[in-house]
């Protein structure tokens, strides 16, 4: 198997609980091209979605290898999409698409691998400084979308090693009486107490509903996109402020757990829509407010990823590493 070319590229994909993003890598180290987004609900499974993408947008080429980043657990050549009814194996995808080599990776592991290649223009500081990969310190990346992803990236022997996990299901870090009341009501409803229950798209909608109930003004059901768009509505504004504050506490926990002194990057599909809200929110104060380690956290920069499809670049980096290690390239 050779390095990617225009006629025989690598296929890269970032599969979330709502949308599937695909692209092609047509030269070694090149950025993904022909990037398109397909809705999960329109396809029976991951292989079918990839086949649709290839037929519509890459019919003139034949990929020789693929790396698929999936929003869910990956291991032993199998995957399960946490927030959608898709599961399968790399071998099944390989056979269905006729692609010789298929890699599976957690989506936030792929996003972590993309971090060293991000440029200042791909980031927006949340605080006073941007992370600097040249510092050679461990970093973390997390982000709310259909779910809540978390991963780390640590320096190893002059290179970087990703640390994937399922940190989005760690406990929700409430810090105020209002947040505690939200959590209490969720528990009464039987909603899991993991951070993803509020720090995600469905969680944002849930938070909006519960805050309305606490105020005694039951609100019309709104989606996460509608809440983000109606930020001047008082209840939507409170929902977004509470969301950002909770995310700040969660991000601080992730920084402490991973020793991410090089920075915490924020990704996912929600935050770029509310970048202005995030910057003026309590996110940074809550991130730092963990005595007796306030000074430790105060020195850690936080930044919002604004690049449109960074996980595709991370999937390409993972594929290149893997093929080199197997001496295929």
C-alpha cells in the first residue's frame, strides 16, 4: 500500500451521534479535501453512510485506506456509537467498501491528535492566552455535541501519545444551590448524573426545561440550536450561562486529572455557536476555582477550537502513524 495520491487517496471520517463528516487525503501530510457532512438518520449504518459519500463526492477515485473516528467506545477492531444505533467492525467496513485497510479510533482521540497541527487562527482564547504545543506539556481536549467527549495528549519521546476515554460520563460538577437543584430533579426523573446529561446538545435542552420548572414558568421545548439562537431570551440566557459555568468546572477537573499544564482545548458542535457567551461567562472563573490548586489552574490556558473539521486531520495523522508502524507505507 502506497502513500495517498489523488487517484488513490485515504478516506477519513468523523462520526458523531447526529452527523457523519467525510473527507479525502490526497497527498502525504495534506489537509483533507472534498469534505462533506451527511446526516446519520439517513443511513442504516456507518458503512452505508461512507458508501453514499464515496458515490456522491469521490466517484472518480478509489481509496486504499481509511480511518474512521467514532463518538463512542472503540476496541478490538469494533465500535459502538454511543448516541446513535450504529455498531460494527473494521473488517465489515473494509469488506463493504472494498478498502484494504480500515482503522477505527475514538473521535476525541482523533481530535487530540490534531491539536499540535492547529494554528493560532484555528483557535480563540478563552482567557488571556492560547496553548502552545511547542511547550511540550500534556494537554486535554473536551467538547459538548450530541454527547460529551474528553481526551488527553501527552508528550512521549519527542512525539505525542493520545489518551482516549469516556470522561463525559464522569459525575456532573455542580457548585451552586441552583445547579444542585437541577441535579436533584434529574435524579428524580431517573436521568444519569453524568456530566453528559447536561453538557451536551440534549443536555442543554434538558437544562433549559428544568430551569423553567424551577422558576415556575414551564418553557416550550427547544432544541440546543434554538436555545443558542435565542440567547437574548432570559431563560435561554440563564441556560447558556449555567451550561458554560458547569463546563468550566468540568474542564478544570479534566485539567487536574490529566495534568494538562499545556492547555485545555474546547471542541464539539455547540461551543462555536456561542463563543461570545462562553468568553464572558463564568467558564474561566469556575475552571480556576478549585482551592488549594487555584494557582495551578490559573496558569493553564484554555482555547476554543474554531477550525471546521479538525478531527479529520487527526484521523489522517492516526492513519499515517499506523501504516508506518505496520511498515505498509
